C-alpha cells in the first residue's frame, strides 16, 4: 500500500547518525528501493538504476557502485530522498558502520530495524510486502528473524576505503587499506 506520509513519518522516527563519510565503498548498486523511494529520488533529480559493475585489482567482479554516489565527493546525491536500506545503514548490528559511526543512543535492536524495514516496504508500495498486522507476528518467530538477519548480512559492509577509476569506460575499484 503506498502511503507516502506514513513513510515520511517512519523515516523521521529513525535515529540520526553522524556520518564520517568513509562508508561510501559500501554504496552498492541494488538498494531495494520501494516505488515511493524511487519516485522521491526522481523528484530529487536522479533516476536510481542498477549500479555500475566494478571490478577489483585482479579483474574479478567486486560489486556495483550506486549511481546516486557522487564519485568525486563520495557523498550521496539524493541523501534526503535516499531509500530505506540506505537510511538503516549504521543503525543496527547487521548493518553497523565499519568506521565506527553510530547513533547517539547506540545501535537499534535488530528486530526493531527489521520491523522498520518491513513497514517501509509496505508504506513504500513494494509488491508482496507484509501488511503491518502481519509484521509483528512474523517478527515474533525466532526462525523467521534469523532468516531475515541472514538476508541482511549478505550485504556485508566494506571495511576498506576503495578507490574507483574509470578505465576504458568501465568503473574499476581499487582497494587501499584504511588508516
């Protein structure tokens, strides 16, 4: 169900994190944006697309870079309109910032973060999203929470500050150790 005012209210309820701007290497190309998130980013002047494939120094695929990431400033060009997964970045253990940035009051409980994610998908109009009445029932099952945690941990944070160069028209990621 698309409910942009409810989605806005949900996003405004999230803890604020002071970002050091070092996590840009984790800005992957498939952020699972809801239809409302996509519309918001379009209003902000950017059409979210699948990210650009990048390769490591050895030439093997490394991952993708989000097209909202300004490769010069290493900042999100649509930060105020960013999708739910980007908003949850750094707020709970499975998506903790590898650079140590976290909310003032500490990390959120994972189950609460999963609840927020599920509500955002519902309010954002994601096809097949769970209705709010079902979310708490699903999150009361330890097995289902474990499966949802496993899915979230697939997007392991990048613990290096990568360097992206374009070679022959293809973005290539060159990692360098953090200091």
